[in-house]
C-alpha cells in the first residue's frame, strides 16, 4: 500500500504589487472561484470532484495576505474547505510581509521571496503568526506545513518544531531542496525525520529529457502520473506527494478553463478511486509517519511518455 498525498497550495495573487488594494477583489474571485463563461473551475470545483470520488486532499492555505486585506477572505476560503470536510494546513509566502497593514517583523522593508531568507527567530514568528491566522479564521489544529515556492531551509524545520508542527512537505529536489541544508549531497525521495519534524518530499522523477520534474497536474500527463504511481508502489516507496494549486484549472489569463489539466485531474481521481487496494489517499492529520530506511533514486519516466506530454503541452499553449 502506497500513501498518496494530493496537496493543493491555496494562494491569492494580484499579478504584481502595484495597486493591490484595487486589484484584490477581482483577484480573489478569479483565484478562489475561477469563474469562466462555461462555469467555475476554482477551489470549489476541485473540492467537489475530490468528494465525488471520496478522496482526501491536503489544502495548504496561505494566510499572510489577510494581514493586508482582512480576516474575512481567509475565513471564506477555510469555510469552503471545511464544508467539504477536507484538510486545512499551513502555507506561507513571505512576499506578503512588507505589504502588511500591520507590523509583523522589524527591519523588513523590502521583498524577501523565500522563507529561508529570514533568520530562525523570524521564521518562528512568521510560522506562529500564520498558524494563528488560520486557526482564528476557522482552521483546526495545524499539523503540516509547506513553504511558499519550496523556499525553506533546515532552520524552517526547527522553527516548525518550536510551533508544534511536526510534518513538512517543502523539500523539492527539482527546486530548492538540494540547497536547503537538509541532508547535503543526498537527493531525498522518501519521508525522513530531521530536527523533530517528519519531512514528506515532493515526488520527483527524471523524464525523457534528462531533467527532474515534480509531480504536478500542470507538469505531468496522466499517462506519466499513472506510470509513476505504479512504479513507486512496485519499488516499495513510502509516499507519493502530488502538487496542485487552487487556480490551475484556468488558463494563464484566468478567463477560460484549461481542459487538459481538468481531464488529467478527473482521470487521476478515477484511477485512485479504482485502485484503493494499492493506493491510500490520505492527509497529515492523525498520520502515523513512516520513515524510509534509505533514500531511493528518483522515479523515471520513458522518453515516449515525455514526447506525448510535449504534444499535450503544445495543445495547451495554443488553445489557452
């Protein structure tokens, strides 16, 4: 049995940092509800499809935006997730720190993109604030975390432990994981324990072009995803972590549905539903952690599947 985590990073952006107070109301509805002429394809749609198949998702919600725009939009997001009995966890994009209408940290007067750009004391404070914002807006006990843009370091794990958060899913070997200071020189692919926190790395694979990719609906064809799931199961892997976002069923302009990605999502849900004897879709609440005895090499996907994905992606670019 392989533990599969379908994780969704829930974020709001104003597509730039100018006139954000004016832009926010429209951005909120675009990013959260995903309204298009042919229906809504945002967060509620994703929640409905997961519930349709009886699957559990992990929704890493970014709360720092609410220090600029108020508690109500954050509470609205959390209520949507709670209504569908899905799991709310903590996500932080510290780009919001210098945009806040309240004092958050001393000496932060410009943009710092990654959490790792902050000292351990600052990270402790930011995580504590994010946790409180989620809980005050209706979230339940926070047990897991993901750093925005995967920009964490070992201090992040220590800061999580201080805040009684014992699961993290920020390690991504195709992004910032290798230079995070966690297990230098080793590519981490399975759960491990570090400084009192259990790290569940993003699942990555070597595709036919020779590069590492993480398993994300916008980055992998369903054919690749299904093959990788079977491969991970056969190899005795402990976990398989998939990335998604609340807004990724829309095109880049956020005005039309991305039918390719929607079809990938529905096929994935159907596949996981049909194969419950092999794959356990789960969250972090009440999770009994499983450490790997050793770290395996990244999964691999054959060149021909990469080629098929290139064709799908070309179609997406042309028609989005």
